[in-house]
C-alpha cells in the first residue's frame, strides 16, 4: 500500500542546486541509458540500482535527501492520521512512502527523481526531496491544497461544491500545458504514460500539476515516432494502439488526455461499474453521442446545472473526440490542444458564446414574429374566404 502523509515544517531548501543545462543534458543521457536497462539477474539489478542511487546522491540532483528517521519523526512514524485529506492546516509537504519493492519499484522511484529534478515547469509538481535509506523509498513533494482532480471531480461528497465550467477549463489547459512541456520543450521528449485524474494535482487556486513520473519514458529519437515497450499504465486511459502493440508515442498521452478531458466535461469516470452496462465505459457511451450535435448537451456533467457556454461545450467535446481517435497519427498535437483550450478558457470565448446564444434567441423571436404575421394573414384570408 502506498502511504501519503503530510507534515508541518518549514520547507527545507535543497542543498544542491541544478548546475548548468549542459550538465542536465549529461544527466538526461544517463537517464536514457538507465530507463532502457535490462539486466539479467536479480542481484545484478540490485547492485545497479544501489549504484545509481549512490550516483544521484553525489550528483547534482536538486531534491533534498532525507534520512528515513527524519521523515519518520516528522510524520509520526507515517501515522495514518497524517494521511492527506484528513484535515489540518499549514501543511506544505506531502510525503509518499512507496511500498513497491523490487526492480520495477526502484526503477519508478529513480525515474521520478530524475524527471522531477531535471524538468521544471509550473504544471509539473515539485519534488522537495527523497529518502533511499536501505530498502526504504520515500518521496517528498510540495503539498497541493486541493488534492487530485479525481478527488475534486469524480469523488466529491454531497457537501462539496462541484467544479464550475471555468475551473474545469482552467484545469484542462494547465494539465495540457504540462504535457506540452514534456512533449515539445523537453529534449529528448518525454512520454508521460500515466495521464489520469488521480495524477493531476490541484493547488489552492486550482492550477493543475502533473505528478507521478515513475512510468515516464523518453520519446523516440532518430526519426522514429514510437518506442516499443511493455504495456503498463492504467486500464481505460491507455491508448488502443499502445495497449494492443506496446508501441508508445506522444500520441498515446494525447489519447489519455482525451479520456481525462471527457471525464472533466461529463463528470463520469472512464470505467464506472456502478452504471448500467452500456454506460460503464465512458468512451463506448460517448461515441454515438459524439456523432450528433443535438446530443452534446446530454454529455455535460449534470452537476454543472446547465451552467456552461453552449458553444464552448461543443468545442470542448470536439477537442476530446479528436484526441480519442483510434488512429494515433490523426490525433492533434498537444500544443494544438493547448491553443484551443487557451481560447476556450478566455473571456473572449465566453462572450462570443453568450452573443451566439443571444443571436439564437433573437432569431427565435424573429421567427415567432414571422409566424404571428403569417398566422394573422392566414386568418384574414380565411375570414375573407368565409365571408365570400
Ligand atoms: N503532492 C500532493 N499533495 C496533496 N495531495 C496529494 C499529493 N500527491 C498525491 N496526493 C493525494 O494522494 C492521492 C493518492 O496518490 P497516489 O499517487 O499515491 O495514488 P494514485 O495516483 O491514486 O494511484 P497510482 O498509485 O496509480 O499513482 C491522490 O489522489 C491525491 O489525493
Ligand atoms: Mg498517483
């Protein structure tokens, strides 16, 4: 079981700062070789992991190194009463104790530290430090006041206020910018591979930050558009071609973005076994509705109470549908998605949508007037027919 806890403390400043970008490049190269390692025996793997951890300990990783004892004292022996979401103020650190031992767990732990030490962006969660004492593996992050998108969108309790339309668009654009940074600014590109509602964290102003980089993978180089790798990820969020063939590309992340964006619009989980069988898979439920514009309003989360700009709903659903296309090569680039979402989350889009609504209403009024005139004319004619 993973344990998440928080403790109150003054955030310690990292002792080592990241050196120049050239050094970052060297590290990324080391990371490239690391993430592609395949060692035959368990003992050689263990030795390799131990050496890697030691290297990062001595290296230029910005994250602070904690001892297990320090974290244990700070979190009262990882006491469940400190678990995130159980109240408390002034927290600024989230502590995650990994329980996945063995090679895969260690690899994810190191990948997480490397990615978050080398890549920095307002839409990626910050890693404050880590602990790798003996068999213990603990990660310490900045604390995100509003928990995850899953908490705020899909798991909300009756006394919680549902997210309004604008906040939903703000979250979507923030998460998309995080992906854009990984795909298009990081060099070599990074495929996130674990884009899902529980990994999108929200700060006090609902800025979205991506978390959990343990499954991240360096993108293809040398003109290729995918890397081949065993399928891991979360069922439902995985792109069909990756699930079927193990071919992973940045477009696999775009598909997962489409799934989460559809969850944001509809308030439905990708897989929800509590619904009637034909509605349990969100994509299967949505596909026929995507084909008919008249059905679009049926897809808006009922918790929005109808309070959304109609045109923006249409455009948002069009973006989701494009990201969810079976054929990976025709999905949009995440930077194109960011451009559309930035527009959708601006006042300009809202105003245009309101104007369109007004126009529609006026047209309706005009139509009614025309109808009235026609009816009057018909009545007159009818009257004159009767009298003649
Ligand atoms: N930095 C953080 N600040 C505040 N809450 C956090 C933070 N990181 C995670 N959480 C909370 O802890 C929950 C569990 O996160 P965790 O990453 O352990 O599991 P998960 O994302 O649900 O599943 P997975 O194990 O597949 O990643 C999140 O849904 C969120 O509510
Ligand atoms: Mg997670």
